[in-house]
C-alpha cells in the first residue's frame, strides 16, 4: 500500500468536504464548531484503532502461550509412549507364563458358581414344585420371584459354560435336561397371566390388585428381556427362552378378549328377527360404551402410563369391530339393513352416542381412522341403491298394474270432497318419502342420490302410466259401452297427476340441497312427464265429449242451420251435461278443462265457419252475422253457467264474433279492416280469410287474396298480444271438406 498516495487521497477528500461545508460566508461562523466535531471524530477513530490493535496483540500473546503448552504436552506424551513400548515388550512372555493361572481362574469361577448354586442344582425338583404350588395358590409375585431366582442360577451356570474356550455338546445337553422343568414353570405362569388378562374388564371392577400384580410381573419380564439383550451384545450369550415379550403377549390377550366380546354380540339371525341387525348394532354400542367406560375409569390407574391403555383399547375395539362389520357386509344384506349399517358406521359410532359420548370424548377419526374404508362404504351405498332401484321398480310396476285393473273394474274411483282420485299418488310418495327419510339418517349426499334415483324411477313409472292411460282411452273408444266409469277414472287420472306434481314439488323442497343445480333437468323432465299425462287425460275427457258433438258441428253453416238452432242448442246441452261430471275435477284441473273446452269449441266452430259449406248473397250476411253472434253468446253463457267463479274475459269464443264482423264490412274499406285484423292476429292465413269470404259470394277469391297480400305488405311487424292467436295455427284444411 502506498502511504503517500493514501495521504494525498485523504487530503483531497478533506478539501472536498471543506469546499462543500463552506460554500456561503455565513458558514465561516461555524468554523470552530466544525473543527471541534472533526477533532472528536479523529479522537474516537484513534481510540478504536488503539483498542483493536491492543486486542490483536493480546490474542497473539494467548496463542503463543497455548502453543508452548501444547509443545510441552506432546513431549510428555512422547516420553510416556516410549515407556509403554518398553513395558509391552515383556507382555507375550508374561501371557505364556500366566496360562496355567488363567486355566485355574476359569475352573475357580465355575466351581464358585457351582458352589453358589449347589443347593439349587440338587434341589431343582423341590424348587420347581414349590413354585408351581405358589402359582396354583395365586401367589404370583412370590412364584415369579422364585422362578426368577431359579432362572438366574441356571443362566449363571450356562454363562460360565458359554465362556469356556472348548465347549462340549454333551455338557449343554446335560444342562438343558437338568433345567428343562424351568420351562414348565414359566409356561404355567404365562398361562395364569393369560387367564387373568383375558378377564381384565371383569376383574378390574372387583379385584384390581390382581391386574396390577399381573402387570408388575409382565414389566419385570420386560426388564429381564432388555437386560438379556444388552448382555448378549457383550458376551454373545442369550439365556434360553429370552426374550419372552410378555408385554406383547399381554396386549394380544387383551385383543383376543375384545374380539370375543365383539363376536358374542350376534345372538340373533335374520330368520329369527327381521330387525336382527339393528339389535346387534345396539348391543355392540352398549357393550363398547360400557367397556370403554371401565377402561377409562378403572384400567387406566392400574396400567403403567406408557401402555396408553385407553387409546390402545379404543384401537383394539375399532379394529375388531371393523373386521366384524366387514364380515356381516360380506355375508349379504337386505333392504334397510344397508341403511342401518351405514347410519351406524357413519353417524352413531363416531358420534355422541358412542365415541363422542361425554364419558369417552374420543375423536375416533383422528385416533384410528374410519371404521370402514371409504371404498367399502361406497360399495355398500351402491348395493343399497341397486336394491332400492329394484324395489322401486317392482313396487311401481305393481302399483301401475293395480291402478290399471281398477280402471276396468265395476267400482267407481275414490271420492273425497267431491273430487275423484285413487291412492296411486299416496302410495308412491309415501314409499319414496319413507326411503328418503331412512337415507337421511346416513348423510345428505346419500339422500340426494336416493332422491335422484327416485325421480328416475318415477319418470319410468310416468311413462308406463301414460301408456296405460292411452290403452284405456283406445279400448273405451272402440267400445264405449264396455267401461261405464271411463269418465270417472279419467277425471281421477287428471287429479292424480296434479297431486303427483304437487307432492313432487314438496319432496324437492324438503330434500333438494339449497343452490344445487345438478340433475335439475331430470326433475324438470319428471314434472313435464306428469304434466303431459294431466293434459293428455284432460284432452281424452274433451275428446269423448266432442266425439258426441261431431255430427252437430257438421250441421253448422248449412242451409238447415239457417232455419234451425237445434245444432247449437244440442251442443250447449251436451257440454252442460258433461261438465256435471267435470265438477269432480280439482279446481285447477277444472279451470284447465274449461279453458281447453273453450279452445276446442272455438276451433271447431271457426272451422265450420271456414269449411265453405254455405254461400249467400250480401243481403243475407247481416242475418248470418247476427246468428253467429247469437250462437257465440249462447256458448259463452254455457261457460258462465258451469264455471261462474272463473274469469272468462280472455275467452277464445270472442274470435267467432270478430270473424263474423268481417262478413258485413264494406268492400271499399276491406283493406283497412284486414290490416287491423292481420295486425292483431298474424297467424290468420290467406286461405282462412278467403274461406271466410266464401260465405258472401259478392267478392271473388282472387280479389280477397290480393287485398290480403296488400294488407300483409303494408302492416308493420309486431308481436301478437292476443294469446288466442295460436288457434288459427291449429285450424288446418285439406282439400276435402268435412
């Protein structure tokens, strides 16, 4: 580093700072302050430099002292290693010299062990018998102490034998044969412990000290196992029968007892009681709740804390119960047994009735997971859905067939509050509602699946029902004397369809999840199906009525009609007679039939008006118009009479008077009238207008067509405001007249 260069750079930097500091004359007044501040900064920097330098020097001094000490230690270690090497040179000779001493030491050790256990060796039979007596008398701690002493003595002898350089097989066989009765004592004690532990939940209520004694023995054996395994790492000798693993044995015994407890709950079969599964599950719930209460309150104080006995018992019950329920499911379930099992597994078992009971408070999903795996639950749900589908198919097919049989019986339909109906809607929806109420005990998603399945099956029923209704109508129309209650049952069918629509809406409101749009089109399709049945059956009613009126409609707008009102009077009387039966329709259905009857009547009357049966001079058109208006009023009065409470302001019969007014209009202003007419009723065709003017024979068809075309060209595009305009679309003529 160039000091002169550094000094010059510092000088230049200081000069630059001074220039920046004293740019104005008034800043010279602070010269002394700047000088003092710089002096303080300089003194501070110098102090820091001195302190840092002193610290560096102290560190160097300490490091030198440590190096000096290390050097002395290395020299001392080198000197000691030299002494050790000199001493080690005589070890081989000393090893050879002490060979005899070593042999004598081994013999002495063996003899000392033999002398120490001499009494045991000669009294093996008596010791074993004494220990067995203690076991039989339930003095288990003394028995275990005696067994431990016997085994310790045996193990010491075997350890000495193991340490001999040359081991003889005959010696091992002799030892094994001499001490083989120890295994019998150990097995007897283990059997006793197994018996005690297998009755833990019963014993702990009356004599908990017995359980504590058994567990103390188990824990002592666990410590002996650990000690034997540790010694094996040092001496490679492992006493016979070790490790015994009696803690694992104890837990297996407890688990076997739990399995037996679970399996003993099934005391009934399906043949004995249809509710067998419900009873079995309730017994299981009660038994598990009682047992786990005992474990939590009585077993926990008796077992060592590291056993976590309550959690372990919960897991054992959980695993055993899971296997038990799987076996039940694999054995085959029927009908509501699926629901009982699913509801119990999903709701009852993890809920407040069992695991979340105030006395237990176990979060079983967190501790042990689900009782049955999701795939198994899904399979059970699918099986139940298949079973439910078969049942619904069978029930609905039977219901539809019974309903059809009633139609051809000699008995009229049921009448309640003057309205005809049958039990079909009640039967079906009671059945569906019961199924949905049952599935609701499981979970909402499962209920929704059942709801969609019910909708699909009801849609199938609706199609079958519609087919039967059509068959009923066709058979009746082939021979109208065969079924005297045809009208009554058709009325009942219309009412049934409305009831089904209403109840379907109620079930949807009750079970359909909020804001759920999935499968909504299937529900709409169901409503459309039964709405079609309702409308079709209503059409059959009117078709029967108008079938009797065909001949009278054929008399309209003929020469006979000009002089007689019999045709219209007969039509009015016939409709009035039929509507006496239609009073058995529910009010909404009655209104629908009234409206449809007006539409049919208007269409048939207008069709007769346009049928080109009558052609008269202009002088007669006023009379024809008056007659048409008179008959239109007669027809309106019929509906006013049979339906006084209904508003008939939008009656399509007004079209009859509207068309009659065109018959007497002036030809000069016909274009204007046609313009207004076509503007209000754009569905009115050119052919229909030409047919209307056929009644007055003073205007040629070509002239009418031209005026209609002119009116169509000059009118503005508009949307029809009169809902009766669609009637003209339904009046279609073929070349032949009727």
